[in-house]
């Protein structure tokens, strides 16, 4: 068990799904500020939201708690961001789908560097991280309708975790870090793998199959439910750990591409909309796993 996991589990036990969550999203940022590759998002320790491709591709914006967006960093020439994930309170990684990189961004200096590069990647799309810093990148080949999953160690060593899949897209780790979830956008499957502490994946099982609509980014809450963005369908579907749809949130835009958790109690969801070029928001019943991880990062840094 990692040093952050006990804190994460304690938050899970103290955060049952109390009260009613929104069934529709509402506006968060101004429409048209982001390109059609609007993606990300992720939240820092102060509650600011980060999303990629602000005004032009190859940029990352910081959005205040009120949804006001401004430039944060510009990525190196030839790089275009997609998924963003924090690995500590001062560092986040970006899936660079045109540069075949995992980029590292220092929050303090705003330096952007290549953390991992793999020429065999089709286009790293979204990222999942463990508390100890293992990274998993979904890697679809849209033209061929195939995909794979890459594992990047905390030291930056890249290896193919799983090949011969469909169009792998949304990806995340369960709160107890014993499962890795990944969806296939075109095939509309959500898969669960057993996850070993060293990052090895095994025992692939079908968690859910959707009969219609696409899928994009997804995130776990601390209870193990999966919040899945349904690209083209204009909704976020919530799956229980058993694979049952337990809630659906309608979005204003149709091309919802990714999601993250933030807010004061970790129950505020921020979603990126590629057709509207902005972010929307809604309230969840339960706090997000990544919000709990950020709290653990902050607590650990004070020790």
C-alpha cells in the first residue's frame, strides 16, 4: 500500500453519496474560448482548473473558480495536449498526442519537459495515475479502430501494458488501486483489469457495454463509481463498480470530451465540451478520487 492510499481510503469511508446530485450541467467558462480539441481537465490544490488548447492548439489554460480563463503555458512546437493528471501538488503530466510524448509541467517554474517518449505510440490520449506515480496512457488508432495501453513508471520507463484492443480512450484507477478501467470509444466497451503494485495488468473483464453513443474521458469517485463522458451523446454516465448505470447527467453541449473533480468538497465536476469550446460543471453525489489524492499530496508535503 502506498503512503497516500490510507488517506485516500479514509476519505472514501467518510464520503458516502449524501444528497441529490445535479442531473444537468451548467455553464462554467465562456463559450468559444477553446478550440475543438478542448480537453484536460484537472484541478490544483487551490481549486483552479486546467484545460488544454485555449485559443489555439498547443496551449494550456488556467481557469479560476469562477471560470475565468487565462494562458498558463505553451507547449513545445509540435506538441498538442489532451489528458492532464497531477502526480503531486506542484506537477502535472500531459498526454501529447501529436508529439507521442508524456509531458511534465512544473507548476512553480512553468517549465515543460518531456517525461517519456515512445515513437510506437499512436497518439497518447488520456492518462491515469496511481498514488505512487505510475502512469497509464490510453493510445487509440482511430483510423484502424484499434488501441493499446502504455505503462510509464515513476522513473519514466515506458512499456506496453496491453495491446490488441479497440479504440482505447478514457482511463482511470480505482480508489483501492486494485483495478484499472479503460473504455473503447468506437466499440463502446468499458474494461476492468486487475492492477498489481508494479503496474502489471491482468484478468481483463468487460464491465459494461453501451448500445449507442461514443465515450471519451472518465474518472472514478472515492466510492469506485465511474463518471464516463459520452462524446456525441451529450451526457455523462455514472457506472457503479459492478458496471450498472446508476445516474445520467445531461450536458449543454453534445461533444463532452473529459471530466475532473474539484471544488471545496471534491464533488464539483468540470467537463470539457469540444463543440462549445468551453467547460461546463455539475455537482456529484460523491467526491472524486483525484480530489482525494490531491488532499493526500498536500497532507504529505506538510510532514
